C-alpha cells in the first residue's frame, strides 16, 4: 500500500511535502533543492529511504550521495530494465523516463559523499576477522584489492566506480552475493562479478564488515588508478 502511494505520487507529481523532515539534511542538499525547480517534490518518495541528502539512515538502503553521475544513472536504468533486482526499486522506476532519471542521478551525484561509518556502533569484528577484512581491502587475497579500483580511501573514482563509504555490512554483503547469483549485473566485462566469485563466504563477510566498521582507518586519499586490475565495462 505504501508502495502504491509512492508510485502514484511519483507518476502524478502529487507527493505531499507535509511531514517531510528536512532536519537531517545537509546544507548542500538544501541549497541544491532550493535551486532546482521540482526536484524536492520529485524526490519526496525517494527521501523516505535515501534522505534528501542521499545519506540513508536505514539499516539496509544504501547511501547514494556523491556517487558518480554515470554510476547512479546506470543503476537507475539497471533497476528499470531488471538487470538489478529489488522489488521496491524495480516498481518505483518502472515508468520513469531516461531524462527524468538522469536528472535525479545528477542531483545525488553532486552531494558530498557520506563520511559516517554505517555500523560504527555495532559489535566490532574479532581481530582475526578484521585483519582479513583489511587485507582484502588493501592487498587482496585471491583477487585484487578493493582499493585498487575503489581508491585507498574507498571514495571511488568519481567516474564510474562508486564510493563504498556509508554502506551497511548487510548491503555490501548482499551486493556481492547478488553478483554471484546474477541478480545484479553491470556492463560486460563485469569485473565485480569476478571479484565476488574470488571471495570465500568467510572473506565476503569479513570484507563487508570491515568496510562498514572501519573505513576511517583507510581515509588517506590517493590518486585513483586509471587502469583497473581487471577490465570493467562500467568503467569505460
Ligand atoms: C522503500 C525504500 C526505498 C525507496 C522509497 C527508494 N529506494 Fe532506492 N534503494 C532502496 C534499497 C533497499 C536499495 C538497494 C536494493 C538492492 O539491494 O539492490 C536501493 C538502491 C538504490 C540505488 C542504487 C544505489 C547504489 O549505490 O548502487 C539508487 C541510485 C536508488 N536506490 C535511488 C532511488 C531513487 C531515485 C528513488 C526514488 C525514485 C528511490 N531510490 C526510492 C530503497 C528505496
Ligand atoms: C577491478 C575493479 C574493482 C575491484 C578490484 C573491486 N571493485 Fe567493487 N566495483 C567496481 C565497479 C566498476 C563497480 C560498479 C559496478 C556497477 O556499475 O554496477 C563496483 C561496485 C561495487 C559495489 C556496489 C556499491 C553500491 O553502492 O551498490 C560494492 C559493494 C563493491 N564494488 C565492493 C567491492 C569490494 C568489497 C571489493 C574488494 C573485495 C571490490 N569492490 C573490488 C570495480 C571494482
């Protein structure tokens, strides 16, 4: 029912702004919304899960602030076309046009990347698991290091590789699992599918937990590699 209301208000542009709390929103998103016509209304449905500032506070829904424009646009198309499966996102985007989605991607891409670890207050990993997670991120074990593509600070490359900051462990693990089972696909060659398949189940869990808890340890930015260690169709 809630979904139906979202959908109706998206299509007919009748989303009510009453009761929308802007309290948690950043200065950047407020400024942008005030200068961008109908964007606030357009994003009313999205903000209940992703916030106007794109820094979702929910236990699963991902942060989307500051992810690259092309990456975000590609994900919206992926949901609309069924290359990425999630019933809420598939339904919400089913009838939205290319230009409309591109403008939404543009809005979120200009916001600052969230810097709050999503699970900072959750139970910490055991030290062995944390070492394994950190090794996977910075050195790699069977496959390449995550940082080789996502950057040493995990903020992505600003072009097609997304930031991993502010994502929950549950979401990161689910995405790696989705690549393995073909319920998430990116443009071929799909390097993330290869990366996900090179992780054991324990490694998958350790790396998801480490990123969600500890990315501040990896906060030193470094120039992003132009060459990725595996070819990525998304990174053309
Ligand atoms: C009911 C909650 C909910 C609503 C409303 C919602 N989303 Fe989502 N969104 C999610 C969840 C959950 C995911 C991750 C799903 C998955 O596992 O693929 C997601 C994923 C995304 C992604 C991919 C993020 C990434 O990092 O790859 C984008 C972009 C996005 N949503 C944009 C939007 C937009 C734009 C709207 C409004 C039209 C919207 N969402 C409405 C819950 C929601
Ligand atoms: C060879 C380059 C490369 C390597 C290595 C790599 N990634 Fe990625 N990653 C990508 C690209 C490209 C995307 C965007 C894919 C798309 O367009 O859907 C991505 C997307 C992701 C996403 C989706 C983010 C979101 O917001 O939905 C997650 C999670 C992720 N990577 C985790 C990891 C982890 C964990 C590692 C290390 C074990 C890793 N990646 C290593 C290139 C890489």
